[in-house]
C-alpha cells in the first residue's frame, strides 16, 4: 500500500463525509431528502469500506454520528444514553458474516446457538419517551444521537403513546421507538394539503417527521400519527433478560409492537423471515425499509457493546434497491476544504421509491470518461451500490445530438489557481491553498460544524455570506465579530438585514461556544486525516491543550521521543502523524492559534467512567492471545471503563495485559518497568467493587 493509495482514499473519504453531512441535514432536520435510504446507506458503506481498508486514516466520528443537529425553535434534550444508528447488510453472506463476528467477539463455538430477535424496520421518525413515576414527562427526537429536540407537547397529542404506565413499570423508564404515519392516513393528509394549496409530503416518513416537528402542537394533533416502541434507553433496573422479553413487557404496558416479529435460531431462519417480510410488505398498512436483527440475550448485548455509531449486537437488513431513468442536466465542480475537485451530476429531479433524487457524485474525471457521461444524457440511476446516488449507465440510443464529452477543468472554479493531478492519483486538487475562497469557506464550515464548535445559527449559508462580505475570513474573526459589529458603521442588522434579536442570538451562540472540550477543538482545526474519533484519542492521550501543543512542538523532530509517543496513539500511523506535525509546523496555523486560544476556554479531556473504574484515564496495551475474552472484547471493555488502549508500549503505558504467547510488547514492558498483568489479574482489576 503506497502513500498515494492512502492519499487517494483520504480524498475520497473527505468527499463521502461531506455528502453524508449534507444528506443528514436534509433528512433529519429539514425532512426533505434528495436520495433514498439505500443510496444513503451505500455512502455509509463505502466510507466504512475505506476506513476498514485504510485503518491508518482512523474513524471520522462526525460521519459516524447519527442524524443532524436539532433545529432552531425547539429546546435541546441531551440523551443520557446515545441514540445510535444501525449497521446494514444487503447480501445473504453479509448476514452470515454478522453472525460470525458475534461468535468471534464472544468466543463462541459453532455449536453455540445465537438467538436473534427479528423485527420490522419502520420508516418513521425516531423518538425517545421518558417516564418518571410512570408518567410521560419528556419526548425527544434522535437529533445527532447525543442531543435531540424536545417534542413533548407534540407527542402528547399522539393517541397510542401511553401517558401513564401501570404499577409494575419502574420509576424511571425510557422507551425508544418510531413515530410513523399509515399509508392511508398519509394519502388523506396529502389530499388535504393539496386542496388547501399547501405543499405535499414526499412519503409517509416525511409526513410523520414534518407533523411531529411543528412548533404549534395543535397542528400535530390534527395529523394522524402513531408510535411503535421497540427498545429501551435509560432504565435503572432490569425488566427482562432478553430482547423478546422487552417486547412482551412493553406490549403489556400499552405500547404497540410492529408485527410480524420472529425469534430466530440461525441464519437460515433469519433469511426466511426477511424473504417473507419482503413478499408481504405491500400488505402492511405502514412503510418499512427492511428488518432489524438483534441478539436476543441482553447479557450478550452488554458484552458486545458498540462500535462507532452502531451496536455490535444488531444490524438492519435492507431491501434491494430500485432503478430509474432521468436526464443529466449539468456537471458541476465542488471544491473541498483540502482543495479536492469533485464532479457532481445535477439530475432532472425524479421520484425513486418515494424519494426525490436530484444529485449524484461522479467522483473524479476518470469515472466520467469510463462511463462516457455527457450533459444531456439519459442515465440509469441506481438507489444502492458502492456509490450512491450512482449513475449505472448511459442510454446511448437516447443520447441527444448536441451532447459532447465533459472537459474536466484544469483550474479551480473558485479561485482560478491551477488544479493539479499528481502522478498516481485519481483526484485533481486546487493549488490555491489559503487564497482559495472555496477551501477557506469549507474550512470555516468545518470549524463551526456539529463535531467542532457547533455554533447555532452559523450554518453553511451564513458562513458563505459572512466570508463574501469580509466579516469572517478565519476562525479568529468569529470570536471578534460582536466587538467589530459594535464598532462598525454598518452593523449586521444594517449590512445583512438582521433584526436586533437575531444578531443578539447569534452573538450569544458564539459566546456560548467559547468553552469547548479539547477533543472538539482538535477536530474543529480541520487537520487532514483527523476525524472525531482520532481527535478524541489525541485528547485522551495528552489531556490538556497545553500538553498537546508542547508535544506537537517537540514532535517537529521526527526522530524524537515526542514523535514516537504520537505514533503510539491508536489509529495514528506514520501518515496521520505527519499530517498532524505538519499542521503544527505551519507558521500561518500557529499565528491563527496564537490569536484564537486567548479567546477560548479549552476544557481538559474527561475520560468516560463507569462506576468506580480503576483504569479510567490509564493507558493499556493488550498483547498475546486472550483466553477468557477475545482481544476485541477486552479492548471494548477497557474503553468503556475510560481506559486508553494503545497499540505500542512506551514509558507512559500504565498496564500491559499479557495473554498467551506474548512477544516483543511484553519484553518492552519489562525493559521499561511497566506493570504487567495476566488476563486474570486484569479481569480482577476491572471487576466492580462492592
């Protein structure tokens, strides 16, 4: 694997992350998706494939977060337990691979039966209901998985949401499920909307989401909404031992359960369930987009835990994609924050399976040449595949006479600088750097994005406008905006047409973000190859901004101890480390940081803790073969307890857990005087103390 391969993968990943963010906002916040679920899933799958093939890139948790930031107009609700999404399978073999991963993680034999609870995947709006003393006190959307929107008043109008629970329900209970609209109700709603001259909804999911996210609960009350409960969030006491038991208990408390569901004992039974549901889905009164498989035993769910944005113990089996024919109206070029030029197909909008599709990425100039895609062509659009939305083929017999091959630009459309394609690379990159407005704007968007400073009211359009008007050209300008506005003869409310209250709210939102956790600040800097996951690992490793900055200064010596220490951080390989050190070696970056840091309060990293964990904040290295748990389970457990898992031993390592046949890492631990634990000693150390 060459550096060129890694760079190519990194550029493609950047494009995918941008696409995912764009579609997350459309789907979860604006309820106006441009692509189908299958198309979106394929974007996710391609991203996961790249991150699997190039682990040195790390995981970009921004892309693995769920949904979008809460919309303005609703109070925010912090989920006590994150509302995560699901991984997906599309092929039979992927289903068997899912089961095999569970076996390996739990160290099960082929004879061990893994019971799976198979359920319908409702195409609606995810919602969490919180009950205290058996009364409904709060309802929230999923939002970005960490924070959602408070929709309590609206959910109170949904008739089949229990407002009180029976005496056997616990004092505190969070029920998670899906708000949906039946097809016949959806059609009646659209008929009414049309008769009143109002916009119609694209599909029942959008109808449900648009109805429940009304600022006026009376409007929600007039809409025919329903709720299926299917999972638990925060709950202080166990109510069942299995997923199937949770379904039965929720049903006994008055929650509707989607049927049919089935308890399966192997892959064959799971596939049979999927095929039966696929065949009969048209007869269901509501929309589904697949089925969900969950490990039935809750103790196994606890052991399996989570990876990235999804649980290891569950996955969604999505229905096959559909195809449609539309017209390619134009090919435009987008310039990313790293200068990559990405061609985008602008399509004649077409309804594919209830979703309006109007754009598709074309990746690079080689892809355009290979498929001989021309403006004006009739093209076949596929809703699923490695790249979504994907142009499968051009219908040559319908090609117009004036269609000509697209000439990929050799200059940047944003700044006019040369766009260079290095030897061995597939992407073309603008050489303008800091003088390129597209790159500058995209970097600012990244800075205020939800994984970074997450400044409410400062979205993409505002950044573009402020940049064009010279109000914000770099991150420092954001935090001096209020002072400069007060001194300006043409303040925001004059120059940009803002009202006094809008300007006041924006300044308040900016000031509220002056205090920021270290990992979010690292991510916001926009260092190449540093996603949210790697930023969090760096924050956990160094602890404070002062220590990180000092270490980066020392790491300019690539042969020194600090650079080697940087390499010991999980997911930070040589390529990533070079990008980090390069960022902190650039004079213009250091100048921006010197002005930015005094305006901020960067909070030290707080390691997640679970109970009285003895390993929270400690650095642990696992080596050799584990016999009482798999390596993956050991690592997952350590991280859940707040430990930092490293891939190499250094003087800063606290524990080396040595399994059978431990090798060079064990020797390094003895040489450095690091505490070495056997597997039994490790398990005893992390065992909850009474």
